[in-house]
């Protein structure tokens, strides 16, 4: 395995020159230069010292995991429009059903609603971005308007519906994923 390029990237990320890294590791600048060009290989002990000076360790250095995706753009969203119920669901985190929670952006047209969802394990949370909604849980109905949040255990049949003439939009998060 060629490790020189990876060591060079770490050194540059730490804003160190070859000479500064060499001084910290008690090695020569020439050795660091040859190492970064894969012209020489360090002993395990030397590699451990170099990695320690670069703020990492052998396990992290040789890990093949890729960086986790953190930020998602509108182009990453998946949208489903339901003309029968007058709503649009946008899955705002791609493949969220593989995670512990699944957030969606729900837009309800006037008189729009979601399908009633059967009781299930987990928790539900939402934040109303615009308009007013009714949260129907079993035989009880709760209202939430723009700037308000809701949270409940979905142990009864439940659904959302828009109130008022302008419809509503909200962020709705379910755990485990169920949308």
C-alpha cells in the first residue's frame, strides 16, 4: 500500500512543512520527503510516531470509510405528489429509511391531509413552517400553527390535515422511519 500521498495530505491539513513534521517526529526532512513520494517505507513504530504528530492513529489512517454526507441540497430531495389527498411529501434526506429517523417536508394544500397511519413503535415530531394543521391521534385532535412544534408516541391511528384556506407546510420526523 502506498501511504506517502495520504501522509502528505494530513501534513498539509495540519499546515506543517516537511521540516516541521520531521522535527516533531525526530526524523530528517529528507526521510519525510522520500516517504511522501513513496520512495521509502517507515517502520511501524516510526509510522505510529508520524501519525501521532499528525493527530491520528493507525486505525483511522488505514480505515477505508468515506466521509459521511452531512449537507443535502434541494436536488437531493425525492418528491411525491398525492393529488387524491392534496399533499406533497419531500424526502429531504436521501435514503433516510436506512437511518434511525426519517424527516420529510410535508406540504398540505387547503383541505389536504395525509393517509391515516396505523399505530407503530417509535416517536413522531414536527415543526409547522406555515399555516395551521390538525394532528389527529386516535379520537383526539390537536392544533398547531406556524412556529409551533408537536411530539407524540404513535400508539394510535394518526394523521395530519391542513386547516384554513392557505394550506400548511411542516417538517415531520418519524423514528423509526415509516413514511
